[in-house]
């Protein structure tokens, strides 16, 4: 059918009317659009480190496709599963206001998408802009199923920092020559630590410091005297990372899709699940050199890890030949000086510099009063060996486990959100997760003799609009280490952190309630604690877990139930018709 257009004399009047309408009602000019994407989950043969393997991908891409939207846009992403693995996708950092069915963690907000089945993730980006990412949220499939999720400001609204010449997503990952599903299956069966990855990657490429990888190197080509916005994402399974560019400083302007007060640094610290936007100001003139941009792990635990370095190359376009780069073989190559692997001081100094912008346009709405306080211990422990007449590979013949308040969280076979929404929680979960440790002890001192943890599916239930203060305390039971904790469904404010045991009498007086950084993933300091505040204004069931995949597999996870409010915009929407079934 054709579209009716008015005759020519009326045409200018129509445009004038529309222009005046948009000026008088600016909300219409800023209204979002609906963007459609299709994710086909397929196998793809990929070669890295001279080793070819079949991996699970989205649309045959590794990393997966970039999603771009604006604040206020709606996204409809159809995921079709063509592989034998069950699949679910999480849109990491998206608030999912009233749309918890689209959040993605398997057996929490949905049953997984089974072979030959599909599901449409339908959500709207409300009050957010910046860099996030999407990834598989079942078993260890996140190792190959991930990609950038970029939210631009509404049209006409500038960044609160200099407009960049170009924007470049840089996503860190890990490459495994073996099947990661086999790695975690073996670890869970033996009770020991998992094997580690063979390389780190930048945008899927290991770079020249690994064997047989010179051609698989990410190269960032830049012009002199320009500003570039680098959108850094850590999608690695199990490692926090230091990142630096040789002979260049970086200006941090955003963390977890929230603007921060800009500060300059030579090194970025980024945990799995975190994103950081930085401005790179290139040198005024062609430097007659190339520069490594490198990342390697920040390590605090006692377990094995991938002790290697991924590198990309920063190349300048020549002034004389603006569309060509000189052969890097003809130019000196500078390498950055990264901190030592266990440099907690550098990591702490970096995190302490992060502050919310807290401007009139982008305020820091920190809850000033607290309705409910929680104290969670977070760390590793053990469970008895599950094999008869066999010794497991964990400490003293046990199996490794991990817990929050000594409860190792067991995922149910029915999705928690469905059980909650339909009032069928009995036998699926119990609403009695403890608000503090049942057996207090010296959390960062001499560990107790009993390292055993309990097992269960317990949730915290919160009335709508409850203001929450949560202190998360690392424990030294099997050695202190940092834990990047990710909360689904909410941003939170990091109001305090420190080392040793949290002191409820003295530490709260030092909390920053003016401009604390706002995040969705925070690193609990090794042998220390972190305090966060958030407003439970999003009804649904929301997962909280360590973003080190092995710790999540061992049970370092829990969930919150936020009840509906009284108004229509405070209630969870009903489930979509195509919601996967278990």
C-alpha cells in the first residue's frame, strides 16, 4: 500500500507544524525507537595459536556482534539456538526495569533456550548511557559468546567530556584450546581447581606475544592530535586485568556505563564484568614509533592462573601518507610497564580515584537513609567428596566450594522468577537467606578449622523501594582473594571499602555519601570489605554472584526478590508467551 503525501503547497506547512510540535514537546523529539537484532547460536571453526577448534558463537562471529542503541530505545533481540548446548543471554548492566524476564541468567529469570528453540529478549533502555556488554549466562559458554553493548546518549545530548574523533570498543577475553565445558565439568567432578586458559585476547585476538599469533593481533590505527574514546570491557572468565598503552596516558570518564569525574592514569584495573571508558589523546605529531597496548592479570588468590600477556599495537598514520601506516618493522616498538601481578596497592589506588560525576545533569542519588542492612561474608570453602571410596582434588581430599554467608547457592531446575511470579516457590527456594553470618569469626585472621559450607537455594525478600546497605566481607578461610561481585537489575553506590574486618562501629563514619562511584560490578578487596547502597525499586528476582566464573560454578551466588509496588509502573510485567520452559 502506498503512503499518502499532501500536495506540494501543504508540504511546508506540515513540516512547520511538526517542527513546532517537537519544539513544544521535546519528549517526542527524544523518544526512543525500536531496534531489532537476530542472534543465531551456531558452531564456527576458529583458529587461534595454530589450533583450530569448533566454538559456539553468535552469527558465526567471535567476539559476537556489536549492539548499538540510544538511551530510551527498545531492543528486540531474537535468539535462535542451533547448537546442542542450552543457551541464555544476559544483557550485563541493563537495569531491566519491570522486564526481568529479559535479564537472562539460566534458572534465575528464565529456563534456558533449548536446541531448535528461540526466545525474543524485549527490553527498553531507561536512564542509562555508556558501555555495557552481553554474554552467555549458562555454564562456561561466556568464553566465546560475548560482545559489546553500546548505549549512546539521546540525540542532541553531548558527552560531559570532549567529543572524541572516534570510538573504539576493546573487549578482553580468554582463549582456550580445549572445550571450556569439558574444563568446568572435570573441575566439578574432581573437586579441584580448573585448568586455565591458553591466552588472553583483545577483540578476539591473542597478539604477537603468543606463539603463532603475530597475524592475529588487534591494531588500533590513529591520527596525531586526536582524541579517541576507548570502550574497555572485561569479558574474561576468571581474571582481573591490568591494562596500559606504552608512552600514553588515559583519562577515565566512565565506569559501568555511568559518568565519573575524569582522572588521568597510566594503568587501568578492570575485573570481569566491568567496563571502563577512557579518552586517549594521541601525540601531536607522528611519533616515528609504534606502541604496545597490553593487558595481563591482577592476581590475589592461591590458585593457578594464566600468567601471560595479551598485546595489541597502536599505530599512527603518517603525516605524509595519511591513509597509510608505515611498516611496523621499520619503527621502534615501545612496551608499557605494567604493575606486578599481585600489586594490590595499584589496584586499590585506581579504584579509590573513581567518583561519580555528581553534577546537576548527572546526579549521584545515593540513598541517605537505610531501611535494611546486610553483612555478607564471601569466600571459598569445601564440601565433602561426593565419590564413594575416592579422594577428591580439593583441600585434604575434599571438593572446592564457594559461598555467601556460608551458603553455597544451588541453582534449581525451575526458574526462580517463574516460581516467584506464579506463587509456586515451595520446593524451589526458601525466603530465608541470612542477613549476616550465622557463625561469626575472625574473617581475615587465622581461618577456622572447619572449612565446610552448607548448600541451599535461599533468597532475600525485599519490599518495593527498600533502601539497602550491604557490606561484603572477603574471608581468608582458604586464602584471601578479591571477588568481583555483580548485581543484576540494579546499579549501586560504592560508599566505602577497606582492608581487614569491617568495623560496624567506626567504618560507617567514613562512608562517602556525596559522590561515590555508581557501578553494577565491584571488586571486593582481597582480605577486605566493600560497602554498597542501592534502592530496591525494580520488582523481580535478581541474581548476585562473583563474576569469576569458577567461583560462580562453585556456588558464590545468591538472589534477591523485590516485591511489586502499588502502582502499575512498580509491578513486574507478565511473562512473554515465548518464555522458554524447563
